[in-house]
């Protein structure tokens, strides 16, 4: 199966998760996957290279969080190949987004995508979260670090009414138990079409 075939059910699969995509957005997400695999031949962007897995484990997985995010500006910490930040940007092009990563090669890839897809509200920066002075309504991460470390590193960039949102596999009960009482925690279990694995989104809001 090639990428085009793998992405054929994208619009309907997204709709089952509560995400409405236009045909143009679906085409852009397919193009993103093509660029990802092309750049991956030279740079270490992803270990997932099989078309069906790119579609399910990267694109659908990242789209699944959209109905839970709420509105406002967003920073994606340790964004890597733009997961989930760039996927969110393609689906919601009006949202102001900063993609942050310490790997310069990954940022080069993201800048190429931002330019080609004309994502005018999106920036990509080669930087550490500790050196970011802006505040955001939403802070996302995917396979970035433990919840305790995530909160410690990222609370400083969170707006007064914002929340931290960590994408996880199964519900990280031990990590949640290690959090202090300073956070209101809400766990969303995510269902991704075609993915036989647990996925969850942990929302953390300072009390």
C-alpha cells in the first residue's frame, strides 16, 4: 500500500473523531506525509516509515486531540517532525502556533512545510523551552517527557487560564499520582480508527 492509498479514508476517519477536514486539508496532510518520508531518508525524523502506520500512528493520532484542545494560542514542545503541532496547524490554520525543538534539522524540515503549505500563523524555532518568554493558552507534547517534568519545564510559558496537554499511550496512572495537588487533572481516552492500541490525552490545569 502506498501513501495515497493509505490516506484515502482520511476525511471520513477524521469525521468519526469529531474533526472536519476539507479536501484541500486532506491533500495537505498527504503532502506532509510525503515530505516526512522524503526528508527522513537524510534526517532522523521518524522511525515509522510504512505508509499505513504513518497515516494511523502519526496523522490520525495527532488529529484525535483536536476536539479536546479548546481555543487559543498553542506551543508544541519537543515537536520533532511537527507532531502534533504541524498536524494541528494544517487542520486549524487560523490558530497561532509555535513549534519548538532543540534539533535544528527538524526545524529546517518544519520551516519547509510551513512555507509550502502557507501556514502564516505558524512559527518553528530551534530553541529550548526554558528560553521561551512568551505565554500560550495551550502547551502540547507527544512522547516528550514525564508529566512531572512536563509541568516543571512548561508551566512558565502557560497563560493564566491555559492548560498543559500531554499525549500519552495508556493512561499514565503512576505519573499522575506523582503530580502535586497544584494541578486539576483530566484524562481523555482517545479512539483512533484502525489503531489497536491505547491512546490518551492528559490535560493539566494549574489550580
